[in-house]
């Protein structure tokens, strides 16, 4: 599922915990940070974990709640989780590195790069690589397509299936789906942009996407606990690091939008107003270029530190990557942009960030405060409250003292 607003599930619910099923268990960690996270448990989130790094390298971290509600397993900062759309920043970096190497032009069009593979997408002869990067291509959002969603969490849900890029691109066929807009006419968030960028990375680099990302980013950065979920699908697959369990708050609004497959079971004994909590771990997305990477907070910090502190890209490409933050200090409070990355102005300053969420029960955040050179990483193992990222920004980051 997309980050904020990606899916058709629209809801703001007030959750009241009606039994002891969500009684918080505490793990070791920074006491001040843990106290802030605890308020998320009081909201009803199963578990919350956060890791921060100041400009001098000091790390603070804490986790509260459960990684597995059914087994009452305490959540740990080191637990693996699906990063969801934070995955897109890896694809963006790979694309911009090819630009830095002179192998790819930001002005190249889809038709130039992929030919007939993208020939049935409207405006393929006008859409540029730059417009794919910042979601200004106007391409149809295949991640919201019901044919796709029904195989993730609906009646045709298949936890062992990974959609091929060509299959996803076909959902945006001009005879099947209307684009969100014309190229350059606005920013319309769509996984399709990054599916196509992944195809371009493969063509230009001459290597399969997963191999290219592994050899140029994961291995050099020492991200040994990060892997592609699509490599470990099926009941006999054994991933190198198991993920936390993910939960979906199945409200009436969500059930109206899509029929949830009965394979996703309710949490035994959990009673609450607003909806039923289902274990939807197996509905995790596996689009390699847009939402298929699994990581840990310590592993993700290796990438985030290198990215935000300019160690992965040329100065010109770095500016493109973080351009969403340009001029945001002059914008109204809570003004947001969704470009190659995202940006928001908060009362405490501007954040440049990438968020993600999905029906597999996850909300994720990778954020940077340029004014203080601080990094904030976090995840909540649920989907359906639709306020999780705001909680991390406002009730955690916004209440931590900034370093100077």
C-alpha cells in the first residue's frame, strides 16, 4: 500500500482498549524516549520502536509493546520489519547514481528507455526519468488497483505471489486505466513510477535490480540484516531474519472497501471499539522496487546516515533527492510535499522524510531534520488507524529535545 493517502481505505477512528490484551510490556531503552512511545501503546498500537542519531553520532533508541500479540513477545529495537515505501529511496538512489555516472539522463523519456515495455502507458513519449522520480508523471497508481489489492489482502490473497514488473505496468495500460494527470501537471503518488524506474535501472546497469541494489548499496553499507522479501515467499521459505507480526485494524470502512480474506485471523481475546484487529503479516507487499525490502532500525540507520549526509550521491543529485525540503521553512505549519522524498514543516522545524505503510500491518518513517542534522527512524506494526506517522512526528520527534 502507499504512504499517506495511497489506498482506498479512508478512516480516522478513536480506539478504546477494552481488555488487557494490549497491556504494554516494556523493553530496555532510553527512558525519555520510551515514555513518549508508551503513549502510542495507550492509543492502541501493538508496538512502537524508534531510533535516533544526533549530529555527533549519539544514538537513542527504545521499543515498547509487542512484536507478536498472540505470543506476547516484547518488541525490540533490533527486530526486523517491512520498510514499505522507504524502499523507494533505494530505487531513487540507484537511479541518480546512474545519472552521476553519465549512463542515464534525467530528461530521457520512458519511450527512450523502455520502448515497447512501456509503450502502452499514456504519454510514454513525454514522461521523463525526473518525473518518475518525483511522482509528477501522472501515471496511473497501480498500487490502488483492485486487481492488485485483492491478491494482497482480498479474496484472491496469495502470500506466495510476487507481481512481476510487467504485470504491474500492464495495469496502467491506456485501454484499461486513466492516468492521474498529464506529465508535469502535478505530483500524483504512484508505485508505478518506481516499478518503471526499477526496470530502467536494470536496463541501464545491465544487472537485475535486486542484484544491483545488493552489490551497490546493501553490501557496501554493511546492511546484513536487510533483504528482499520476495526471495523468501512460500510456506517452506526461511528468511534470514524473521519480521515482527503485522496487524490491521479491520473497521467497517475498510471492510466496505474490500472483502478481507479469512486467512487473516483476529487476535484471540482482543476486544476494542472501532474494529477488529487481524494478523495480516502475510499481506506484506513484495514489490522489489517500491515496497519489498525488510530491514532493522540499526541497519536502516546505515543507509539513512549515508543518504542524508551526502555520502551516496553527487551534490547535484543530492539536491534533487532532497528537493522536497527546499523553501519549506517559509510554508504554513503542516504543509507537506511528496516528491522524490517527502517534506513537512512542523512547529519544531522542517523534516525531509520518507514514510511507508501497508496492509501487512506496518507504518514506517525515515526522517531527517536538516537544521540540526538529526536522523529519526521508527515503525509501528499496524495499519488502519491512519495517524501512526503523525504520532511519530508530533508526539515523539516533536517532543524530543533537539541537539545543537
